[in-house]
C-alpha cells in the first residue's frame, strides 16, 4: 500500500512539474508576442504553485519593466538575485530599472569588512554558502580517510595537509554562512511600490514628514507598529512609512 501511495505521489509531482513547464513556455511565448499582462498572469500562477526560480522572477521583472512599472520590476529583479546572486543578466537589467527610479540615494562610506562582505561574500547567498560547507566537509572527510589508509609517509603527509586545509576552509565557510544568514534575517529589504509617499518621524499620520520617497527605492525594514514600518535608507536616514506602500523581498 505504501509503495502504491509513493508511486502515486511521484506521478502527481511529475504531472504538476510538466504543467508548470508548459505554463512557463506559454508565458514566454506571450512575452515574445508583446502580450505582457497575460504573460504576467501565467508567471504569477507558477509563483502561487511554489515553483519559484531566479529565471521566473527575472522574467517577471522584464515584464514589469516593459510596462514601465518601476517598483515591481526592481522588486522582482532583486528577488531573482536573492536566489542567484551570480546572474549577470539580472544584474544588468536591474541597473537599467534603477535608472527609472527618481530617488538618488548615496550610500554611507563602508568599512573594509563591509566592502569585502558586499563585493565578495555576498556574491553567494547563504544557501549557496551552505553548499560550500557541505562540499568542504565531504572533501575533508575523504582526505582524512585517505590519510588514515595511506601506506607511504609522503602520501600520509600530503593527505594530512590537504585534509587539514579542507577542515579549516570548512570552519571558515561555516562562519560566513552563519553571518550571511544573520545579515539576511536582520536586514529585511523592501521596495517602495507607491508612486510617491511621505516618510514621517513617528508611526502616525499627524507626525512630521521628514522626507519623501518614490517608486522603486530600496529600503531596510527595522520595525513594525500597527500599519506602519520603520525603515532605513542607504544614506542612514530613518523614518516611518505606511506598511502597504512598500513590499518586502
């Protein structure tokens, strides 16, 4: 009975995967034929089914870019980069999309470690760094076994050194994975979807307006109170914005 249920589950998953592939192909065809809004509907349908990917979000970003919707296009390009930070096509298109945004926010000067983190360590997501950890753990274990069973001093020396290096890299990559995970969880990124919105110094409509933001601007979400979210900009400015006017990645 269990074998039959398992077989039925495999068949069901195969049917769903095939249906998703067909939807993706149909959506791509609609996009090529300039039927952008219809393509978006199919891409969103795939997203609701849970079959998300960097390619899916990249195509959604392209659709909204075609419609000159700055906020959604930047939002989906950013989501595509979250899944695959090395996708050069997404990076290039994100540059063009950001040129449509009205707000020009200069980043605060970064420390050496912050520059290293952004330019190198964040090239991979914490999930990808986790894969690196697994690879080094497997490699280190294999080399240690080869060291244990090696029959000559030269081989033992070689395997001992390489296994030691592998375990050191394992610890280093685990540390990076842990830090990238914490960084991602603490820095909740969101994109402004409102065409124009006021940011205030307190989570109330009668509080003072401190600055204005426009569609497509990236912010960091720090806190939430009722229908308001506390945000921080790349230049260090802080304020409260109506929660529905931004969308978290």
